[in-house]
């Protein structure tokens, strides 16, 4: 029982009259009748339910992205999730509610807001509503669809034959057409899997107008070849297909455009459609971890392929929006592939591009048909070449004149360092900067030689500043190659100004020069520019002045005054010029003697090197013991065994060199190294001999043939 208020003589204040109690009463209840009820948990809650934040639905998810997202949509519903989105848990069937706190209601809203968020290069939030039980169904449908696609692919492409040698894995155009047909039939069911930073169509269904080699590799080549870990061409061909051409290209170019470029080359050069082209994506066993880059570039698989192709290269340029954006020359792999051809500057380099809705092609020299026309009607073949190449947008190839491998891009950063180390084997340099400087200058000159014809006689109006500037840039790139010893150029139909530019652009270290100047509008005084530009160490000079109708004896005399006929083999073709018959006959006879002495010299060198007698007359063969031997192999052994600069070693080197570049390339490593050392010794000995001769007596100047007196 509770004590009363007056118990024990102490009078307690009434609770109703207590100020503090009144305050409590006002806070806990509006009525005084409830003061006797104990306070509940609800009465003691500090805030009302209306003041707390709204509860997030269980099926609502907020995901933070940075950069490319990897999502595809239909309306605001997610239909595909790859890369970052998949890793963060985004799944098909979800619906986008907001992007960076901006609500979206249509597909256009989604694309616009995502593009804006990606451009900020900061993290951005996307709020999704999970699919109401659709995710599992869609994922299952997607998996089943991919399974059906894979089954169809592997049914269409079955393993045909094992081609062990990578240099025998060429692909014919008919096989390319078969692949192209499969892509057309099935690409609509595939999605561009590349990130938006690389591809502008990222996340969109594929179409043939932008389907590239990355897509082809991802959806066809890799899945088809995975069970056998083979090359894709081993699923197309039933045996070896040694290629005739090596193709260097950028993987983000459309497959359709690539095929049009290959087709253009085949039809232009009148090749068979069974001609094989070596294409990396088709030829390499990508599931096998094999390094494509070696310390010695001549041991790389690319080099073996190029040897099989005789260094014939087709370079396919990309469809850039402007010449400054051309990506092919920015790819370090394309530069590496071209660099492997540097020791073979005379080998054909064809350049193709898909531009203006059709393929355009620059080729080395003239086609067979154009050469036939030129032989029958001088000048017509050259004009046919100029007209055929007139549509080629040279500004897109101009980037090759300033190529720099150290600034090249690659899918792997470590590739660039490996390539630089490998390229050191192509130079005599040891420092990385010196290696890159030499290789860059040689590559720029290689592309300049390929562009010369289009930049000179191929220009509609060379008086335009842009055309003159481009030609000057081509000439500068040619002259920048200080390592070039031999140079061949088809420069038919040039005018006086272009000829002078060409003369000034000749590399300073040349020893052999071959220029075809047929049907050029040259004057006698133009020869001064060439005579002044010819290097003093010239060993062989071949000039074709056929049908240069303004050229006279005076011009040839100006050229001859600067030639040392004792040191330089001179071959001049002067038919259909104003040069007199006596002068023409003189140079014709000189050419005949040079050829005869060259052949006899070769026989003498081989005989001296092998220590055996050789016969030329067929009647004498019956009196000799006949023995057939591989001359280059035996001469290489003689060369390698010669420790000093002995007569047999020198004779072997001269004999091998006279057989041509291919014989020199077939030497073993030891013989090749010995050949280089012996060449240095011979050059030093020759320099010493000349210095000594100059000190004792000045040699008489070589005189050109004199013009016979008139009357």
C-alpha cells in the first residue's frame, strides 16, 4: 500500500502542482488523465516515423562506375553486361532509374547521361531496379543462345590439317570470302564487346560496316580454335599454303574494308584468287603461348614468313577521319613488321586504303599490263599508272614519313620494349636512342620511296603549296636514311623541278643507284643537279633516260664530268633522246663490257675461292670430271674458314656478292658475320690505297666521250 501524502507528519507537494511534473506531462501526453500510466517505448521514441528517411526497396541497387561501363540497353532495360558492369554485378533484366542523380526514361536519356558521366573521368552512380524474376530466365536464354552459336560455329569450321610451319599458313581470298559470309549471317546476334574508350560502338549489336578483327577474333577465331589449340587457317585449308604476300594492318579496321583492299591488290596485279596472303589472326596458334619477338629479329616467326613471301608486303591503312588520326603508323607492331623489310628496299611495298566507298592502291612500280603498254607505246604505261593511282588519298599515308616507333601504341606496353631490343639486331648501334633513330629514319625513307610517284607525277597540280610541301617532305625522308647503300626508284614522267628535288634527296651513303626516268621532261642543265648530288663512293649507276626528248649531248657531258669511270660502273639508256648516235653507242658498248667483265670476274672469284678450274664453253665440259655442288654453301664455308683477309676469303665474298642479295641472305650466321668483318677490312684497305695514291700523284680526270666534229 502506498503511503499517503500526509503520512509521518510530512506534507508532500501535490504532483499536479509541480512545475517539473507539468513539464513532463506535457511532453509525454496531452491529457492529465494518462499521468498514472507508465511511459511506453513509443512514448519515449525521439522522432516520429514521418521524420526518418524512406526505406530503399530491396530490389533497388546503386552501382558506382568509373569510365567505360559495358552495358547495352533496350529502352532503359539492361540487355547485356560485360567488362566493368559484369564485374560489379549488373545483370540483364535490370532497369536503369537514375544516372548521376539524373532520372532517365528512354534509351536516348540513358545514352546521353552515360556519355556525359564517362567524359567526366570521375566515379558516377547508376541506380538500377533489379528484374522481377526475369534475370534468371534471361541469363539462361543468353547461355543457351551462346551454346547454340558455338555449336553452329564448330559445325561450320572443323579441323582440316596440321600446318606446322607458321610461314606456310597463308590464307586465300576464297577462304576469306567464306569467313565473310559467316560473319554476315551471324553478326547481328553479337554485341561489340570492346570498351567505349577503344570502340565508338561499344555495347551495340554488331553490323558489317564496323565489325573488325577484334570482333572476328572474339566471336569466331578463338572459340573455333580452342579445342585443338590450332591456327584458324588449319580449319580452312587441308594442307600447307605458302603465302606470296605478308599483310600488315590495324585490327580495328572493318573486315569488309580489309577484304576490299586485298581484292583490289589481287585484281590490280592480275594475281590468282588462289594467291595466299599471310594474316596474323588466321595464321597464329593464339591458344599457345609463343613469343613473337626474339632478340635476333631474323629468328622471329614474322621474319620467316617474310622470307617465304620474298619480302612482298601489303600495308592496309585505316579509315581515319583525318590524316592526323591515321592509326596504322601509330601501331608499334605495324612498324616492327615493316622494319623487318628494311634490308630489302627493292622488294615490293603495296599500300592500300578503303576510302570514298572503294579500295585504292599504290603499288611498287607498274603492273604487268602497264609495263606491256609502256614497251609498246612509251609514256602510255606511265600515264595508265598515274590515272589508276589518282584516287589514292596520299594525305593518309603521309604519316609514314614521320613514323616514330618509340611513340607507337600496342595492346601490351611490354611489347614496345621487346620490339626495341629486337630491332637492335638490324643496326650496328647499341644505345636504345641510336637504334630508334636509325630504324625510324630507314622506315621513313622506305615509305617515302613508296609514295614518291604519287607525290610527284601523280599530283594534279604541283604548284599548289600543299603538294610542294608534301613532295619536299618525301624528299627529306629519303635523304635522311644515311645507312642506305642501294637505291632503286621508278620516277618516270617527272618534270625538271621534281627531278631536281629528287636529285637533292638522294641518300648520302649510296653505292648503287638505279633510276627509271623514262618519258621525263628533263633539260640538259638538269644534269648539273644530279652530278652534284651523286656520292663520290658510287660503285654502280644505272639511269634510264629513254624518251627524255629534250636531253642532249650537253646534258650527258655535264653528268660525265662528275663520274669516275674507273671506279663506277655506268649504264645509261638513251634511246629516243636528242643524244647523238655516237654517244649512245659509246654507253651501249660500255654497258656490254661491264656485264662481260662482271661475269668473267664472277667465274674467276669462284675458281680462286674453291681452288678449282671452271669452264664456260660447253665443248670443254666433256674433258672434265663433272661435279655439281651448291655454290653458295661451299663459298660460305670458305668464307667462314678464312681467318684473315686472305685471297680465298676475298674471292669468296666477291663471288657471293655477285650472285645477288638472295645468295648473301642464305649464308649461315658465322659466314654472314665473317662477310661483314671482311667488308670492313676491304673498305679500309681501299681507303688506304686511295690515300697513298693521292699523296704520290693526282689521277687524271675521267673524260666523257667527245662529240664528233660536224661537217
